């Protein structure tokens, strides 16, 4: 079962909230302080990407963030409802800009997180990131 | 924390001091500011990022966009940053090869290609 689950309407102003919550829960779960900055950035990237996808596809559903404390790991799953098939946007410049940012976002995530999984099918996508926790974490 | 922006002129350079968080929510403000500066004829920009607490790929995208605009006018865009956690984001995305990054505003203003 998830330790903390968060759903927010897909708009940019809530991404910061998601970052703060994820970092707070991760700290509590025993993720090392030195990693928290990177974790905050990675979860922000994943959420920004999901918000962007919901906007492009005109989806009214929320973005989901599932924070799970394992025995020796802490994982964050960011889920969107965007089908993997990209619709052809009318504004090519905007589409190009969105794609560039999307690629940069994934580059940042894969550069920061060793254990990352990107899943996408016709129902939506998920980015799952996992970090180790200190073995002597407080309970 | 929100984004703070202030600009000043130093010779033929325009220094943009950025503070706070540059993310998917605040990046459009930075984009507007850069577009406005370039449209007003400021083609040599120095973006001082010493007071930036957070930067994500949306922010990087805006900076790349700014660089494209000034280059189209044969201008320049230089960054000032000493913060390791911010520099790391430029490194992992390969953008250290794209942007001249300086240790101080003075150095950036004095720099020529």
C-alpha cells in the first residue's frame, strides 16, 4: 500500500506542492539528505511532464503521485492518463517547444535517478523512480 | 518561493538577476522577460542565477529559447552560476557546452568570444 498518495489537477502551480510533499515523505522514509535535492527535481520533472501531457491531450483528470516506503527503498510513481499516441498539434512551433522540454525533462530524470522505469500504453503513462533508504532509518 | 526578476544595464550588456524557483509554473515569466528584452534591442544578456534556488527542464528550455533569440540578432547570452546543484542540471543535459557559464557578473560582462 502506498504511504502517501497525491492527486492534483493538471496545472503548473501544483507541481511545486507535489515536490514539497514528495521530499517531506522521502525524508521521513529515510532517504539520505544529500539525495533529497535530486529527488525533488526528479519528481518535479515527472509531474511537469504529466501536466504537459494532460494539457496537450485536453484531459480533465488529475495527475497521480504515489509515494511508497519499502523496506529498503523509497519509490515515487507519477501517473498520467495520456495515451502514448501523440495527437498532431496544429501549432508546429508550440509542438516542437513542448517536445524539446519533454526530452530535456526525461534527460534530467535519467541523469539524476539510477533506478527509473518509464511505462506507457494506450491508457496512460507512468514514471517510476526508486531510491535506497538508510538501513537504520527512524521508524 | 516565487520567481523574482530584475534587470539593469552595464555598458552594452543587460544583466538579468533571477531569484527563487524557475519551474513549469514560473518559467513563462522568465520567458516573457527575455523576449521583451530582446525585442527592445537588448541583444547581449547576462543571466545571473546566483539567487536561484530551484531550476528544472522548463527553465532550461526558456534559457535555450533566449539563447536562440539573441543569436538570431548576433547577440549573446551568458550565465552566472556557482551553485553546484544548479550546475549539475546543465551538465547532465549537456548544456554546459551550449552556454558560457561564468563565476561572476563581472567576468561575464568582461567576456568576449
